[in-house]
C-alpha cells in the first residue's frame, strides 16, 4: 500500500510538469514581445538619428577632397550647428591667443596651451579629411568634417594618430600636442570652419569650463561679427580681448562679406577648364589661380570651382 501511494504521488508530479512549463512560457511570452517592441523602437531611433546626423554636412558640402584644408564656399544666411555629443579637444583650460587680428594678420583660431605629447581628441564624430605636415603654417595638422556641418582643424601637433578618410567618434585620439610648423611654443591651434570660413571657436567652445556654450549654436551672418567680439570678451584671453575686439569684428565681417561675393561653378561630367572659363566669362589662368590648380588639373564631376 505504501508503494502504491508513493507511485501515485510521483505520477501526479510528472503530470503537472508540462503544465508548469506551459505556465512559465505563457508568462514569459508578453515579456519577449515587449522586448522585441523596445528593440524595434531603439533600432528605428538609431537609424533616424544617424540619418539626421548625416544631413547637415551633406547639404553644405558638394564634394570631398584631401587636398585643400579650407576652400571657402557660399555661406548660408543662417545655419544651426548641433553641439551635443561633443568632446573637448584637450583638457587644458589655458588660452594663449584669441581669434581675430594678431600681429597685423587674422588669427583664424584659438591657441590652447598644451604640452608636447598631450593627447588631442576629435571634437565631434566625423571623417578625417586631411592629415598633413605644413612646415610654414599648421605643422602637423588634421582636418575633420563633422556630421553637424562643422569642420575642425588641429594644428602644430607633434604626431598624427589618424589617417585620411578614417571615421572617428567624438573623443577619439587624433594626435599629440607639439610645436611643429609656424609656432613659438607647444600649443594646440584649434579652428572651427563652416563652408571653409573660419568662425570664432569661442562661440561654441568654452575651454575654461571644459564645455560647449549650449546644445546648439545658430550662425547668422547678420549678427556674427558682434557675437564673435562678445565671445572673445566672455571666453577669450584676458587683457588682449579688449584690444582685439574692434579689429576682430571688422576682420570677421570682411571675411564673411568676401564669401558672399564669391561665385562658384559645379563641374559637370566632361567639362574642361577652357569650357568653364568661356561659360563664366573668365580665363583658364584665372581659374587656375583662384583654385590653386596645376597646369593640367584633373577635374571631377561635382567639384566646386571659384570663378571670381
């Protein structure tokens, strides 16, 4: 009798196992469905974010080249630059020179004190356009085109850590601090450019506080010069900012005005310099001079050429 009781209990336990398993699966199924929905939403959001990130730069730049550090093209009347997902190019908080007039010429970036060997990082995600050495200028420098429409330039580095056409994320090391090229001491020369035109980095970056000035910066041609001078007062080098304010605003205004008057031609398939010169009422020699072209340049469809 005792054996029969044990056998009955065992059989009942085995009979309930499939039911318990089904109950567990039934409880798990809604969770799985919810997770799939969450994954789909996240995937769609990532795709949307990637598409929106890629749009601004595509709208501004007609071509991609590894030749010119900055070839100015027509600026839009206004353009909103997304400053989120940034990384400060260096952890240094010491500025040594403002954007603006300096020593009788236009200084088109900020100088930040760094030491030889300090890590220099990409300010935003993007693609490396130029990696080069310029002995009488930037020294070892890197140009990055970012998804938000900006291009940033990092000059006087002791060493490159990237290659041209390489994709980088914000914060990736791109070089080491140094004093190469036209430099009087170890520092980082940092430029921010829109359509090849130098904009005051102090409008977007606050090195003293290691932060950007906001989630976005709205560039407006009508107010840029005044805002640039104000940024130098707020975030520039103490003492020199006031002296440079008027000259900086005037020089910036001239730079923007000159770009407004620039005329551009987009090269079509099969076009020659002679055909372009005749169409635009200029000469082949003038096209070569304005665009720094060689004697027999190879023109690519989509290439942008100045013709005045």
